[in-house]
C-alpha cells in the first residue's frame, strides 16, 4: 500500500517546510493560521483531487517522492 512519507514546501520569500508522516494515523496540530488546513488540502490534491480548494501562491512547489508539480 502506498503512503505519503513527507511533504516539502519551498518558495521564494516563504519559509521552507518539511512535514514527515509516520505509518498509521497522524495527528496534525498547531496554532491558528499555521497551515494545518492548507496541509490537508495539499494531501487531498496529491491523492487525486482535481484542484486545490483554494488558490496556492504560484511561487510554492509541492514535492512528493521526487515528483515536482
């Protein structure tokens, strides 16, 4: 069974981020306005949603398993 091991976000003028997932359920926590919902929308997109629910800054790149979009 395939799984998402990590999501890396990079962008000009943005703080780089790396989120690593462990096998099994993962809990995403954080303060308000820190990107929890954004991360869930990215996972939804990676798993086959046709588009992100909100517009993503075009300077960001989503990387997964060596594939850049």
